[in-house]
């Protein structure tokens, strides 16, 4: 998602026409997931799951939902492994007529709570923008927010000063003239005004009614500690710091290929050279389009993958697996397997990505992936069925030690083609990659992609 196109599909403007006034006795609510290590959640009103909010991920929120004013039981259920759930937020709220309410789940998963902001349902004037702001990063102190196009902040005064975590500031919301602005955030009390977030120049169009929530940035290529969630009444979009990077990971999964280099426009990329079989190698790159190739480290003229125009987007992580067989260079079947990743740590379970990169197993037929606590496999231990060469999926699993096995789907004796023991922890993110093994047979490689953040 490009930095300047987070609210409109095209262009840099953030825009919504003034919200219509509500019918008598009606209220509007909006729900946003802003807890960075909490799982996907389901949102309930008076015991029933709200349509469209059955599976809300981090940095996702609803539009404004119109409902009759009055008291409601609000509950948020964390979605857990095995299609189970656990209630993590429960509160009763009284919604008054002609008001908007933002219900925002904040803090770490261990301390998750709902912050409620309210404002009158009044449409902004056509030449004004109404802004409400919540500081929702538990690890950052009070901040100052600047709305100006000045190159330097030295002589500028903040539009919002000393905004602390979770505080519903009395001076908010504010109305400002429409026009061009840069949203910049500094720590309150920093005499140097060191910028922690800079949106770059953008248009705030008259009639916009925006709720902005500053949340922890746990995305790939993170430079700023925060992202801004911009809610415009219809949807919630992520506004990123203008200098955000892209996370790129290269995985060598070809058993008969030597060490390789990744080239961009025919030049070796620092940090992506001499990658050996089964190695994972990661770095951050500036977002954009790259003419990539993969070549033998010993001789960069021996190119096995050519991928011109490969796009990397700010705030994302992309894995590029080299899969196939080298054979001899003239008959190579090596190709890229490109996987958009979600490496966000979730405190209540582990995430395990499974990648089928075994050419030989693919030739034998579909396989099933099994996970067993005792190393004994049967039809009940299959967690992924009918997996083909280059297929991939992410499992959510409880912390523990598991025997993982790849078994031919047609094998009713459940004899593993390859197996390995893996210990996973809540908050951990892992990859399990099945490949051919050098010299014959199969190999299951486990990689720890991310760990739970230190409290």
C-alpha cells in the first residue's frame, strides 16, 4: 500500500463528504483493533456478532455503524487455535442520540482494554476538516503532533501538545482549514523536535471527518515506531511514515544448486550474497520496482532466476523462495515462489507457515502435513491435507513441542516421508519448509521468523 494512497485508491487526498446527521434517537459507533500483539477478534453487540466484524485483524476497523441510542453490552472475543475463542473485553456502554463513538481496543494482549472516544455527529463545513486523535502506542510517552508544511519544525507550534497514551484529550476533536499538510509526531518535551513520524505532504479535503489512531508499527521494513490508522466513516486505512521500507527475505530451497547471489539491475545486493541451501536471508529495501535475478555466487553470469519488475511495497514483508532443480544449467527448473508474509507476533499462540518445496515429493502426488504431540500419526493428526508442490499455508498453534511430518496423502499407513521435532512458543512466528535433501531423500527445515517482543 503506497504511503499517499491509503485512503483513496488514487492520489494523496484524504476525503469523505460530511456525514449526514442522524435520525432522531440514533447513534453511530466504530470499532478498531489497535492491540499490536492480539489475535484476530470477533465483535459482539448484546451477545450477537456484528456483521462484517466476525474476524477483525490488527490495524483493521469498521465504518461508522448506525444503531438506536441506548445501553449495549459490548464484547470482544479473541480467536484462538482449534476454532476456539476467549472473551478479552466486556463492557456496557450507553450511546446518546446524535453522537459518534469510537471503541478502540488498545494496549498489549495481556492488558487489552477498550478506549471510548465520543463527539457530536456534526458534519464539517465544506472548507474545514474535523480531526480526532488517539495515542494508542503503550510503549511511547506523550507526543506532540504538528500539522504544517514547513520544512523544519524549529519555529512551529504543535497542533496537539502532550497527548498521552489512551487519553481522550479535552481539546479534541479540532477543526482546521482544508489544504495541504504534513502530519509529524515528536516526543513531548524533546527540545530538538526529532521527528518520529512524517506523513509527507498530503491534502486534507474540506468536509473530511477523520479519526486518527497512532498505533505500534510492527510491519515489515519498519522505520517509524508508529503507523496512523485513518478512519473516514467508511473504512480504516493505514497511513505510513514517508520513509518506511520493505522487508525482503530470500530462501534457498534447491538442494542441487550452489550458493547464490541476488542481483538488482545486474549488481549484487549487499546482504543477499553467498546464500547456501536451506538458508534464510533478510534485509530491508526502499519500496519500488526492482529488476531482480538470482545467479551462482561463483559466477554471476550463470543466472537461474530472472524476475524483472518485482515490486516491493512499504510496510510489507515478502519472501522469495528459490524452488525447483538445477539439474544442469541448460535444463534448470528453478523458479521463484513469492509469498507475502505476515510475521506479526501474536501473544496468545504461535504461527507456523508450511511451504512445500520438494520437487520429488511433488512428483509422487499430494501430501498431508501432520502435527503430533507423541510422534504417532493417523488421520486425526493431519493439519493440512492435499498439499501440492509450491503450496503454502499458515497454521495457528498453541505453544508446545510437536512432531511434524510430511506424509503422502495416499498412504493409509501414515509413514512419514520426512519428519522433524519443533518447539514453538506463544508469540513466535515460524516457517517449516519441505525440500529435497542433498544426496537423496527429503528434508524439513524449521526457521524462527519472529519472536514475542520483550515486555
